[in-house]
């Protein structure tokens, strides 16, 4: 999770070289001094293409700043970060813990939790705050009852852990609020580097610059994951990456791969890759090799963790790897910026970085294979806030898609569509769908008419509001279940309905599903006696293919508003007969 931190001068120099394109409005509320966080937070934000606009609340004014929110929260706050440190929050817990009775400890705990609940409630009620992060309480080694404090049910460590657990439960009831586990930072850098006691007593600043830098990295990685902007695909070299040695020269039996050293280093790396696959990351191969040799390792080596069924796409040939990566992206129908390429060759990584800067490419040093698994574990690009059922079955979905493509190449378009036996499940979204739909709005680029990005709390607002309708479309066919592929958000204004968002996953394109989805939406409007539908197309770098979608479906261009379309007559029509509709109310 945590990578080594640059020294402050190097960080400042690197920050000057970065040119982020997206604005990020961050407000920090605190009961301790944390102004030293500004440079590292700006650096890690810029590393993720965010230009930081940072505001600080008053020292020890957390509740007041939230209660009187006209100044700090008058504009949009993308990210609120709250430092409510236990050293400054409860003097009795710091200086008098050993003399407190159990009843007094319980009263202190309830007081602290009531204050935390108040903060969470205030955050939830301020609409301009999109997301908030709360640092929980770190647990130092030196505690009130000395070395045996850790063994005591009523010790200070147990007390703080119990508080953290209850705060975590409070956060789960507030969708905007997320927890940063301070102990992760403390363990990563060590207690001596975490605290700077000189400045705690002089300036109420207990955390060192190094701790604040690590917190900044942690915060931005978690924020990025919460935006559902994680990478989708891990593309791997084979020789000296998945196994030690060169299969074309050493043969299957001569490779370094197994339960004992040195093969266990590569096996551990494969286990880490397998866990990413289980989490929904697409795994692909890009290797300069003979196909037969590589697949022989996958099929015959007894210690291979990865098998052929884990691989969604492969380019095993002697072409340059940049060209192969383009082909893999086209086959999987994903953007190059969704890919991570890993190789042991400086030349291959350098070539990809030069020719395909959109691809995240990094080198694994073959002389340090023991670090492969930990380096991949520390890479935060695949992290995401929630895992949906679609994520967990993503590899199978891509394998099914490959079967569909093979069938499509053999028969006519009409016969292909009829033979798929497509089942459409159309229903109004429930709160249980909010995670998946938020993920779709964040990740879908090609068939996305307005490219509006929504968080889970924002989707929940649409689902709960009586003047907005949210619909889901799930698809399955003879090759497998594709899960939820379509999302539509409709805004109702008297007899008129506006399509706020209409999007469809790329894996569902090319089968007239988008036309059926729109007709199902129109049918709902007819049933509700709505008379007119308006829709907008907002061009982006990736959605040009849908520029004429609304005109192709009988919408007329609004002469007064660019890229606005109107359908003045809504007719209830059946969808095409190669679909079987399952409508849920």
C-alpha cells in the first residue's frame, strides 16, 4: 500500500514538473496542527492528475466549522479530511487513564462517540461535501499500563481499538464517510518516525512530516479508488516474470517455479495475480515467445497457480509489445489508460512508456524476484471501493465474449442475434444496485450519452427521489450472464421526461441492446402518461460513436439548444423478437 516517500525538496521539485488537468477541492478540519501536509498532499494529488485547492478550518474548530458552513463549504468540496486526534480530544484518556474507573472510561467513550456521530451527521447534511475521510486513532506501543497493557482487557490499547471499531460502525451508516486507519501508517514507518513530540508540545503538531506524507499518499489512493477509476487490466510478460528462466531454452521442467526457493518467489507473485483476477482485474499476456511453449507451461507445470482460464487475452508472438498492447485493448474493448503492463525488460518497458504513455508500465527487476509480490501488492491502481458480482465474474465474462465473437465470424448478423438467446432483465433500481450503477457511471465511456459521473450517495438520492427514475438492464445469453450492463436516469418534470444519463457497458454493444433499452424506457413513460422525452448528447473524447444515436431513434434536434434532442410522440412498442424480456417491478 505504501511506497517510499520522496524527501521534501525532491517532492517540491517533482511537483513543479507535474501539470494536472482536474481540479480537486479539499478542506481539512482538525484539532491538531497539520499545515505541513500541504506539499505532500499537493504532490500525491498531482500524481493522480488533480490540481489541489486546499482550505483549512480553524484549529480545534471542527464542530463550529461544520455547523456554520457558509464560508468553508459554500462551494463544492470534493474531499473533506478530518483530523480529530485522540491526544487533543480527550485529556483524561491521555494523562489520567490509569486512575479512571470503568464507569468513567465508559462515560468518556460515550462522549467521544457522541462527538464523532455529531460530526458524521453534520457532514451528511452538507450537500456540497461529496466525500469525507476520518483518521481513526493510532495505537502507539507505549501505553498507560506499560508493556502488559496489550494483555489487559481494560487496557488503553483495547480501549482505543474498541473506540475505532465503534467509529467504523458509525461510518458505515453514513455513506459519505470513509475511515483512514492510522495504525497502517504507524506500522509502515515506525513509531519513532510517526510522532514528533517536540512539536506536539510546542505547536500541537504530534505527527511528523513523514507521517503526514504517508497519510497524504494513503488518502489520495483511497480517494482515487472510491472514484471507481481503477485500472482494469494487468498485462504480463512470461519469462523471468511469471516464472524464472526462459521456457524456450530451459523447457518446462527447467523453470524456477515451485514451493521451494527460488521458485517460491514466482509462485507468490502468481498468487498475488490470481487474487487480483478474483477481484475482477482482467489478466492478459504479452510475451515474445512461441505460443506452444507458453501454453505448455500453463497446462503441464504442476506449480502454476495461473491457468489458461484466468487469461482473458494473449499476444504471444515476436511483434513489438506496444503493437500487441493496442491489439489487446481492442480485443477487450477497453482504453489503453485502463491497462497496466509489467515486464522484466528495461527495453520493453521503455518502449511502451515512449509509444503508449497512456499505459501504466513498470519493470520488475529479475535479480529481485523476492520483491515481485510485494511490489504488486503496493500498487494501488487496481484498488476499488466496492466489489460487485460483475467484478467477481469478469474473467468468465470476457471468455464468454470471445466465444460470441467467434460465433459472429461464422454466421450472418441475423442468425447470430437469433442464436444468442438473449435474455433482458429490466427493472427499477433499488438501493442495492447503487454501488454497481455508480461504478458504471464512473467507468463507462463509449456508450455514455452525457458522461456524467455519480458517486454511490448521489445515485441513492436519484433512487430515493420521487421525481427521478433509475432503471437497470441486465443481459444473459447462451454463453453466460453479463450482469447489469445498462443504466438510465430519468428526470420527471410534469408531463415531460429528460434523460439525464443513458449508458451501456461496451461488452453489450453491437447486438441492438441499446435500441431495446431505450424503447423499454419509452414504454415506461407511455405507461405513466408522459407525453414528451428530451435527451442530450455531450461529446467527449471517447463517445463519438453515439453522436447520432438519438436521431437514429426518431428524436429531432432542438433548433435552439445544441446537442439537445426531442421526441414529441412517445409510442409503446415491443422490442425485437430475438430478445426475451423479463420485466421486474
